[in-house]
C-alpha cells in the first residue's frame, strides 16, 4: 500500500482517531488494524506524515518495543482496565458515546 493510499477512504475524523489510538499506551496496533485496516507499518507511515518530526520521534521512542502496543509481546491472561470515557471499538467504526 503506497503512502498516499493509506489515507484514501479515511476521513479526517478517522485519521485523528488513529493518531489518538496510536498515542494510547494500552491500545495495541492490532486494534487499529481491526478497526481501520492499517497495519503497524501503515500507522507508522501515517504518524510520520501527520506529525511534526520531533513529535514523531518522541512517539516512536515511546512505542518501540512497548509490550502493550504489541499484542504478541503481551503476557497471556493480562486483564486490562478500560476508562469509562474510552470509546467502544467495533470491527467497523467507533460507536457513539
């Protein structure tokens, strides 16, 4: 998928939500892929294009190797809390609050 094709079909609201989910510590890349169809590599490319360079570098340093961002690195049986303000994730789109 080319870099320009990443945002094809995504609204500004979707792109904002992807960036928000990418910044969240406990939202794995798998959740972004399930909801928006973007792989981890595509999310990284999107973040690189939509953020200032310094912000992108800070984000990459933050998520690189983080267990909570990579489902395969998470310990099995880990129970996660969810803030009552966090949106429900469906396989299609974000449900309304």
